[in-house]
C-alpha cells in the first residue's frame, strides 16, 4: 500500500478520535469525515508501520447520522473533528467510546450515565489565533495557516474581537489569545510578540471592545485595563488571568461541578482536598468544613487566593506537584477531588491519594484512557460506583468524565 493509492471501501466503525475505520488489503486505514455504513472512495495520504490514513475523495451514500457542516473551514482546520455527526450521534459516539475503554481496561461492569450537554455552537470562552500572512487556525497537523472570518465554536465576543484583529496591522505578533467571560461578556486579549510592537496602536484599536490587553514576550505585561476578567460558575465568582486554566465551556462547567458536588455528598462536616485545583474553582464551588487545594501553576494559585476572598470562603492553597505536596500534608481528608490533565494521575499522586484513605474520591477526567488506567489501581481500595459524562467540547471527539469512588 502506498501514498496516493485509491480504494473503494465501506466504513466499519469509528476509532476513539472519531475517524472511520476501513479495512483495505487486511490493513486498517483511518479516514476522517466518514461514518459507519458509508461507502467511500479513499486516497491514501499516510503509510507507516504505526498506521495508515486516507482521505475521502467520493462518498457514495450518506449515513442517517450525517449532518451538513456549516463551517467553511471544517475540512482543513485542526480544531473540530466530528462536526459532520448529528449532535445526538456525537453523544452516542462519546458514550460508547468511554464504555468501550472502561470495559477493556477496568474489566468491571460500571454504570455510565448518558452524556449531559448544552449548546453545540459558540460555546468556547478561549481561542488561540495564529498570525502569519493573516490570522486564524493551523491546518490539521501542520503550521499552515487558514485565514478565518469566524469560528462556529467560539463565543460571539471572541468572534467580534477577531473581526477587529483582522483589520489590524499585526506585525511582530505571533499569536493572539482571546478569552471571554460568559457572565458579563468582558474580553481579555493577549498578544504573543516576537519583536517591537506599538502598544498605543494595539490599545487604541481594541479598547472600546475589550476590558484587558496584555503583551507576552518572556512574561506577561498588562498594557490596558483590568488585570483579570471575571466569570461565574453557579453563584461563585472566579477571576481569570492570562495564564490560568479555566474550563472553556462555562455553562457545562456548572453542570460538571454540580455533579462533583453531588458525588462528594454532604460536606458540612468534611475536610475536602481539591488536587490539581487550578484557580480553586471546584473546591470553592463544592464547599466543605475545610478546603485545601494543590496546583502546580503559580499564577493559578495566585488567582485561587483571590477567588477565596471574592467568595468569602476560607481555603488553603498550596503551589507544587500534587504528589509531592500531598506527601508532606497532614492527610486528614474525608473527600478527595482530583482533576488532573490528560496524562492522568502520576504514580506518586495516586499512591498518596490512596494513603489518605478518604471515604470518597471524585475523579474528574478529560481522557478516558488515563482514567481507566488509574481506576484499575483505585479498584483495589475503592468501589467504582458510577461515571457521568459531560460534553464540554461539542464538535470535537473530547469528553469529560466524573467518576465516584467509595472506600471499600
Ligand atoms: C484539567 S485542569 C483542572 C483545573 C481545575 N480543577 C478546574 O476545574 O478549573 C488541571 C490542572 O492541573 C494542573 N497541574 C498539572 N500538572 C500538575 C501537577 N503535577 N501537580 C499539580 N497540578 C498540576 C494544571 O496547571 C491545571 O490547572
């Protein structure tokens, strides 16, 4: 099989990234933008020992789960990858993917709840636009720029600012991050610069439409407006600074955090540990008699300390690696909440969490594969009660899981 070869095939099923799986000459070929049961003519575009992929050059029939895609950049943009699926099919895909992964790696019959969802479009509160001979996103797996006028998953506020940026002289600017608040619609713009820029020009061009402008070279420098923008999740306020993690889909973050609170149980008399706490959002949202948060990013910890004051909640935040910090802490916690990055819990973190011996552990995960790997260890000490799924990233293959573990 060689790059450029053309084959007729039928899409058998989907892989976990939402790509169609076709079998050609006994080899598996991954094909974008196709659905099970569709007959397609494909052109091979990559052949290696690891994998073969192809592109659809002709589709002979449409699956009933296919929808017309309104985004003009979908076929080349590296952002969305399952926009051609109906929204209900996207949820079936995400549910089945988590179910398969858990079954394959955890070998237990675990209750998994249907995917909870909200708006399919214009939901993202953060976008990173690249700048070259225009402004936009990179083509899938390349540094080739696609000039874009509008992104169908970014908030209206981000798209309004993009419109202004498109008319500006962006010399010596490599990329622009735009963050928006769902609560008050305020916007922060961060220019990553590679040489000298006219700060007055950047401020004058944007100041009527945004609340905060930074330039970033080695570090962040505020050149206009407020240090932070503020968003709300439920009745709690959170500051967002240029470098801190904040969930990109605010209304869905509320649904997810509410499930964490439900799984954590009554916390009135509980000591709560929020590991990988970011700006302290989950700990401050769920409450507790005493709240402790651990996070590696200094700027997030700075924000977490502002957030506790803003909400009048007493909490203690530690900056450092979760496993190393936890090793030194007095392990008097009734509930532990963990929300690690894609890589999941480190070996040290998981051992330290287990040694806490909390009655409940609530595991928030953005990657079901590392969740399954970690549950395989937890299951020796904890009963895996159930998993709930949340669609924070519609039109992409990603899904968030929240899992309740109760001490055996
Ligand atoms: C998925 S985010 C969750 C943040 C927060 N719980 C929220 O909902 O906004 C993961 C967080 O883990 C932090 N992190 C990454 N590696 C870490 C480590 N080794 N120790 C502690 N925190 C870490 C990241 O900086 C990030 O803020």
